[in-house]
C-alpha cells in the first residue's frame, strides 16, 4: 500500500515575492482516505487563491496545501493536517526565507491555520467557518492579526463556538475581527464575493505593509473596518 503524502503547489506571481499566503482546505473529523485534487473541499479554496493572487498584484506567492488524508484524525495521534501544515511552512520558509506569511483556511483548514499560526513568520490568519471545539488553544496567536468569519446559518460548524473563541483569543493578545455573515451556510456560496474579497484582502493587509484595499460594490466600508481595526459585526 502506498502511503499518501501532502502536496504543496506554489504560484510565485510575476514579480519578486514580498510575502507568502498559504491556503488550507477543509476536511472531516475522521478519515484516512487520501485527499484528491478534485474533491469539493479542495476546489472551494481555488477562488480564494485566485483572488489573493489578483489583489496581491504579483507581489505575493500563493501556496495551496493538499493534505495527505481527509481527516483531522486526532484520535490516531497528532492532528494530521497540523503536521502537514507545519511541513508546508517549513518548505515555504526555506524557499522564501524571512518573508511574512499569511494563512487562510476554511472549516478544518481554519482550525489548522489557527493551530499553526504561532509560526514566527506568520503575521495574519483568516479562518472561515472554522471548526473550533471548546478549549481550542489560543496562546500561540498572541500578537497576530486574526479574522474570523462565520455564516449565521452554518449547521456544520458552530458560529457560537467561533464567537466564544474570539473572546478567548482577544484575551490572549491577538487583534481579532469577527464577522457574522447573515443567512450564510457552511459552503460560503450565497455571498461568495464577500467571503473572497474580505478574507483575501484582510490577509494581504497583514503581510504587505503598504497594501491598499480595493473596494467592491457594497463592500468598501466593511472592508475598511476589518482591514484597519478590531471589529465585531454582522453583514
């Protein structure tokens, strides 16, 4: 039997990279099945990677990690995607030494991003509809900028759990923005542009000091609040 391995793809942009953003997809609580490139959880993050590359103006290397297996699998030992993300960060820091890194993840990928967000080169994390059980660790994120977004109609992961995590995260010393997306479910499809733009531009603002947010119709005020402050809001 062939043991599945994680896969890291990097789009370096058309200019010399000034920063890196790592994109992390979702998964399941338990599964040793290998991750395939055409699975929905993987495909859902492709628009985020494209938006980051576009808004980054060629200045940001965009990396996408595909985990070795689909599950968190903590009952089998250390959480599998955390180990894969740590491996990816080692690869990226070797290739782009000293560059600031941003993380963006959905569901299990959001939990993974927050777990590894204490890496010394990580500046900001966007966790989208994250899976955050009680007592999820927060101390590693002191000093980081964090955006938490959750749909109010999400039935797969808990909006209330994300709100509770935000309070603990603020107490630990992170700069936190919490955005509740009214009526949105777990797949982030009903208001896809909001998810893509807000999270991508937030992460870019954490890794590019001179980043200028680009407004979109109906989103300029919201974007300004999230990029430049610590907010809790519904939209």
